[in-house]
């Protein structure tokens, strides 16, 4: 009985983390529209070295999980020297980088 209760609590908690239920599917709630911030450079580019996970998640091909991976990588390895260095982050390959390269900077 205790195992069943724990399982139900964990399942309910997972649904809370995932977001709203829509037609039988769970999805992460929409992130707010990007706003002008310290991480957003003139011209609308997002600075990979200063952007928050929420700001990074707005980039094409980058969701909340990859955005957190970028922030973790940056914290563990220091600033990116060039935008292509973001491909060193697990899950970000050349195709994802091509989608975002005109939208980011490392200045």
C-alpha cells in the first residue's frame, strides 16, 4: 500500500512539472515572449554567455532542457569564445546550431 501511495504521489508530481493536460497529452506550458534584457544584445541577438535558461529556451531547436544544459556547460567550462562553441553542449549539433547562429552572440 505504501508503495502504491508513493507511486501515485510521484506520478501526480510529474504531471505538475510537465504542465497542462491537453486532449490526453501533457506538455510544458508556453514560455513567455522574449523581452529586452541584459542578455539580449542590440539587434535582438541573445548573448550565450549571459542569457538565462528562459531566454535561451526561446531559440529555435532549444527547449527548456537544452537551455539548462547550455547554462550548466557555461558554469562548468566558462564563457563561450565563439557562437559555434555551443555545439560542445550535449544535444546541440550542427543542424540546431544552423537554426540559431544568426540569433546569438558571445560579445
